[in-house]
C-alpha cells in the first residue's frame, strides 16, 4: 500500500481547522483592502537564478528546486552538479517575487503601489512544531514611498488587522538596520561583515548572548571586537533611543524612528504599543532601513515582521525604488487561535443538516434544502441513521447548529434527542 | 540584469484581474458551502510515488518533480536516473491528493464526506493561450455515496454555482464509462485495451474522427476493429440513450444515466440543460462510471468536468470507497469573464481615494481615512499630484468610485475635474 501521510513538513487540513483558517484569511484580506491595499498574485514557481542570487539569508539553503524537463535534462553528462539539473524553484517568501513582479509590470503600476499578497511559500526547514515546509504568508508592501509615512501606514494597518483577528496588548518592536550597522562598525567590524554579524545577531532571542558570541567567534571574527559588540548590546532587550542618538549623532535613522514611534503611539491610542528595540535584527539580508516585529507576552515568538528594502528592486530594474513591507505570520496566528479554542466544537449558527430517509423523494429533499439555503443557511443533506441521537451528537461535534428531519415542520436542537 | 518575466507558462496577476478572480472564487466557495460542502486543503507537494503510480492519464508526463535534498541527493553515482534525483512532485490535480487525504484522515471523517477543494495545481503543459502550467481548480467531491444521488447533487450544485457567476444556457453532457467500455469491447477491442482506446477517443473534439482513427491505428490496433468502432460512434455528438439501451440491454449504467438525467432536468427547470453524449470520454484513467462536462455554444471548451472514481481510494486503503467529483475550470471561467468585460474599467462603489498634501498633518489624514473605512469604504490615501485632473482620470481607470481631497467637506466625482 502506498504512503498516505502528507510529505514531511506539510499538512492536511481537516474541515474544522480549515474553517478557522478561511475565517482568519478573510479578515486579513478584507482589512488590508479596506485600508487601501490591492491584492496581486505571483507564481509559486520562480527562476532558480532569481532565488539563488537573492539576499534571502538562511532561506537560500532551504529552496525546493524543480528538476529540468525533457531535452533540458541531460543525465548522460559526467560530473553532474545541481545547476545542471534544475531551472526553477519554489518561492521561499513573497518579497522577492514581488520585486520581480514590480520590475516586470511597472509600466502598468501607479506609485506608491500598495499591495497585498496572500499565499503559500516553501522552505525545506527541519520540521518541528509550528514550523512547516509549506505555509501561508500574508504580506502588505508599499513600493515607491521613501518617506516614513509608509512605515506608519503599514504598522497601523497591520495592528488594526491583528486587533480584528482578536489580538490585544501586543507590542510592535522597531529598529533600523542603519543604527545596527553603525553600532556593529563602531566596535570595529569591517563594513563588509556587518550583514553577516547582523544575521547572527538576529538569533539573540533563540541562542542568547553567549550563543551569539560563540557563533561570531566561530566565523573567525576578532575576539576583542566580538566582546566589545556583546558589551554594546546592553542588558535589556529594549534600549533608549535618546541614548543611541547621543552615541550616533550623525545617524539619520534615529530621527526617523522617533517620528515613526511618536506617530504610531498617537494612532494606537493605547490599544497596542510600539517601542525601540536595539537588539532587533531580522534574518533577511535585503533589509536596508527600518525593521519591525510584533510580539506579546501571550505567545513566545513574533506574529508579524517586516522592514524596508530600498535596494532590492534596484537590482532588477537598474535604479533603486524604495519599498517596505509587513508580513503577518498566518500559521503562527492560526496555531495560537487553535490552542485557545477547540475549534472543532465551534457551532456555526447558519449550518444545518437536512436529514432524509431512503423513502423520501430526493428531488423534494433537494428543493427543501434549496429553500433553506435561499434564506441564508448552509445546508447539508444526509441520510437518516438508525440511531438519530447518535447522529445528532456527531453533527453537534462537527459544528452544525441544528437539524431538520425531512417532513417535520420544525427544526430540532442537536441536544434534544 | 536578471530575468523578470514569470517562468514559462505562469503568470503575474495585476490588481484589476485579481479582484475579478477573488470575486469569482468567493462566489464559488460560498455557493459550495451553502450547498453543504466543507473545505479542506492538501499540500501542493506530494510523494513522487503516489503521483507516478496514479491513473492520471496524460498528466503523468506533465509532473514537476522536486530535487532531493541534502544527503539524499547523491550525484556521484554513475548512470543516474530521474528516480535517483527526486522524491516529491507538485500535484497535477486535486483528486489524487483527496484520495490520499481520505486514506490518511478517514478515522476522523463522516461519510458521506462532501468536500470542497480550491487551489493551484501544476502541469508542465506546452504553454498556449488559456493553458497555464500553474492554475486553479475548484472541486467538489462526495466520498462514500455509491448512489446516483451523489451525481445529482454535484451537478445541481455546480450548475447553481455557474449560474451565480453569471453563466446561462449551458448544457451538462453526461456519459458512463461502463457504456463506453462495453461499446469498445463490443466492436472487438480486448478488455485490457479499453482504457487506452477511451483516452484516445476523448480527443474526438480536438482531432475529429479521422484523428481518432489515425491515433488508434498508430497504436497498432486492428484496422477492422478500429473502423467498426469509428462507425459505432455515430455522426451526431449526442446519441439516444434509449437506442443505447437496446444495444446494451445488460448494461446497468443506462438506467442510472436515465435517472440522473430525469432528476437533473426536474431540478434545472429549464435554467440549464442535461443530455446524454455517447462520445464523451474524459482523459483521466481513474473514472469508473459516470463522466460529465459543462459546455455551451458561447465558449469553445468545457468549463467544468468530473466523474465517478469508485476504485481510486481502494488502492490506498485496501477496500473500495465510492467517490465522485465535479471540478469547475476556474481559469477558463475567468478568461471568459475577462473577454466579456474590460475589468480594468469596472468601478467599485466603495473604493475611495483620500488625497492629501505634503503640508497636511498625516495622522489626521489617517484618522479621516479610518473614519470613512468604518462606514464601509475601502480607502487608499495618496499624495496630491500637480495635475489633479490627470490624477482623477487615472484613479477612474483603476476602478475608484470617487475621491475626497483632505480638508474638503464633499467627495468629488472622478469625472468632474
């Protein structure tokens, strides 16, 4: 018999969980649209060169590659290498495809381009709880706005969307790569090493200060420099932007962060929080300015993240186009909601079972169902089982609100039998 | 500069087309749900063995295969074959993954299982207009109902859904593989050749009688048998079920088809049509009984298709489980709608532009936008351009309904400047 479990790191979704996922996705998409963003779509498949040569950080090691087809695939060649075998890969995020999309379609797009992307991405991660190899991302991006108004609008829209889903008391952490880079260089790292140090530094949450120190030493950086850097990080996760301003008086990012933080605080009206976090780094290589994440004591990892990538599109079109994006971690959010409620038990008011007997005229049964559907119900027709009480109990577990036995004039509560 | 067009056979979707696609997908999903079906999801990635050993007909030659990763990929081996290189593939339809899904999750599923699947599938077809390598399918299936009530419900639900999208005067063509098989055997083909003859016969629409004859002769079937078969097909595309009943008096499929056709006609109330088509074959190897398609003189290929596959799940679970499905050709439908209307010009009543000036307080602009959003508008904020008339004209082309210039008390029509 063939293997019937899904491939490693992927999942089948049962109807109850799927209803939750659809509900959350609809809230996100509608909220994004109401806030003036427009949905686009790019293919799952991308040119392997585009993926391989991008600044995707550790994701570059996680690309699923597609075998060449037909005459393009020559297995008779000696000393085959991966590049002989593949010409496409599956997208590992939605930001790189968006840059290609913008480059391809820019003649038809108005700037600023405020864009929604919702769809699956693929990463060959080591499978573990909450980490899938095929998963959804829900992104908004603003292309063509170099001002901080773009950040303010993205943060405001994402925060409102998270609140609509039901999240409260979260905090937006924000930093700027230009501050991070200057701090890294100020302790003695070379400019060409800043990105690499930055990506190691992003693991602070997971591996701690000692882990960051060890990993930097492993990369053969000078021990004194590393220790100066570790000392600079400070103890608290959050730092004082004013103090940083004194340390780096020339850094223009400081004033920008101040402005974003003040504006978002005013818009947030204490419904959520925003704070500077000097230790926030983010893992992608392509961020050039602001970076941000949404965290909360209620869950142990970020539920949204993003940042500014002003030089990514330039690599495709020849001149830089400012861009900034914010991505909601759809899978994390669904997992948190699933852990909170037993969604398999959630009753849906409008979901009815119309129960019929072998002897009932089937066309009339369907017409009765259609009548109920026209008054707004979701109606599933099903045959009566021998033990109606047991059938009702099962329907209740499935989330049906009530049942109508064909021929009866009244609906029945599922707890009644 | 890197290649920025999408990979061959795939597409980028611009906002206006995406709005049409989202609208159609929402109608389909809501209609399916209202008719008592529940949505599930399977991964895009599947075990290569499952795909390769399936009865997917010509689709088996069109599978995108994923390169093995890490230590599993050994390129030092001599005489490498494809099977050394790949362990997964992208799904080419939603029916095979559904069978695997059912086998994997059957302990948690109630029968009959009425299921919705909406999602992308991948086929390495030769790209041509209307034929993509990555495209959506929208399927409903009923698992666990051997009676013709399943067919009646699928046809009724699909027809209602097509009507909600705006299609009228279409015809459901229906046949039964058991009739086709008996006809094929009755002219002298061997039982083991029936499926292969059937799949060639399915191309009748595209290559005509002469093409079918030529392709069968190419496969080295006996010329006399082939000619007897060609004569049996008859001239008209549709045939008389009563005549077939006389020809094949023992065939139980004839009564079943009669019952389905009569029932659907009663439910259709002349809103659409259903007729027997003795030349309908369908390309998949796995169909075992009824097969059906939706056609219309208004468009030149089927917009929906499906059939019964009672033995597919059995190959995975060890005992046969009846199953039947109907798939709406989402891409065909969107193409027909796009050809009909210029969707880039479609105005959306609730879509507003809030136009502000560099000098306006940005927080107040956002608050004004939020206020309009709370009364049900989709509001995009954007900076005022030098030529407001030209900006208005561009917004109208994008589908905006009106604009509010920040500070004004009244909205402006986009044609007014």
